[in-house]
């Protein structure tokens, strides 16, 4: 069956030309046509959550059995080569439709959602997952969807369940704890590395998943800052094709807020345990932003604050390497 690509012109006309409005409308059009999506969105209303409070920040665990395929996805070379790419247009379910974005992307509704509205934004051409050459696309997408959604990126070795096909994701804004509370976290937990009238760079080390925060109203400044980060990170990373990191990107008050989580490894030791210490937890951008996805109920019931903190500590960059990146950013921008 030939898959349908919906006409963006009609959606824009119906929604005053705003792309974020068109995407929201697209979601509900797809919801009416696709029973699997409709059922999983309905199931999402019944998911259990558990909140862990750590003072200035919270971590919310979400028991979401529909995410088991993503959490346990086999991303080794042999497994990928022996399955069809589920993000390629020709392999999509018959009920699934796509919404074009710019020239090179298609927006798809995620049939196994974490959020009330959850999208996967895929390259039209099958190519490996990498942010190289695509960070500008991430910024464009963030701004164009900003009325209703935030955008995130999972690296090919730290959360992307389809590392063979380039994609971003977008989700209902205001749900992830870090996103909701980042002004307070920035004020109370961050250290400013650099600041002028065009760009601000912060590091946050007192949050369980250490991260860098870039803020600017200039796309060019952010492209330059990310290039400096990426090139210096690549010098100390053995990961291919790119250093391991996750990104959360938000556009608010005419400014981009880009959270970058450098990673040490894909999954914590809990994932590989063969006894009662086994937990099917595989953190990516959403988890590091404070919404920890747990697809098995037994794991959800046994989860403790100590395990939560240990999971984040295991998968994110060590203090030594984080200090190196911080130092390099300071050196480059102090000389600007």
C-alpha cells in the first residue's frame, strides 16, 4: 500500500499558517485513523507514576509497558541489518500517515507514546543517526514547534532505538520535570561559564545527570557554541560515529534553551543483571530530563531513590571528563 503524505498547505490554512498548530491538528487527524495509536494514547491516561523528590528537583518514574520494545531494542550491527527500518516510509504501518517538514523530514505520530502528543521526525532518506550537519535542523524544528512542543535528540549509542535512520522526537511541552523547573534549577544549581549579550553557557553539576545549557536568541551563536562543544568532546570520546550525548531543546520567550547531556555509556549495570537487581531501564533524553521510563511493573514497584540516582550517575559523564569539557568551553569563549 502506498503511504499517504498529508498536504501541509491545507493544515496551515486551517490553523492561521502556524506550523505548530498544523502539527497539533495532524496528530488528531492521525488519531482518528489509527486504532493502535488511539489505544495507546488512551492507555497513557492510566499509566502509574511515582515521584522522587530531591529538594530543588524531582524525578518522576512512569510505568509504561508500551515502551518495552524501545527500552530493550537491540541496536547492535547484526540486529539492525537483519530487520527492516521501521522509520522508512515504505515500511510504515498501513494506517500511518506523514506530515512533511521542510524538504528533508517527515513528522510521524509515535504509536508507543510517552506523552499525550508524541512525534518522531525522520529524515526522508535513510541515513544513520548523527547530529553532524543536523543541529541547525534541530534549532529550526524547536522554534517552529515551540507553541506546543519541545524537541529532543538521542545519540546513536545512547537511546536511539533506530540508530540507522536519522530522527528527532517532539513531545507535549511542560511535562518533563527539568523542562518545567529549569529556571529554578538554573538559578540554584548552575554555574555560568560564559555570558554576553548574544550567548549564555551554563553547566549544571548538582543535578543527577550533569549537563550543559546553551541559551541564545541567535541561531548562529548556538551553531558555533555547539561546534566548539562537539569538537572538544570528540577528542576525549572513543564512541563512533559521534560522542555520546542526548539533547533537549526548547524555544521560549524568543530564545533557545538547549540542554546537552554528555554520556558515559548506553545502559546502567542494572539492565544486565541476571538476578533481582535487574531493571529494564535504558535512559535517553526524556529520562535524563526527569521522566524515567520503566516498562515493567515489578521494576517500577521496586524502584528507590537510591537506584534512580545510581542509574543517572552510571550513564552520564564522569566528573573528570565533565571538568575537561567545562575548561575547554571557558578557554574558547574567554578568548572571544
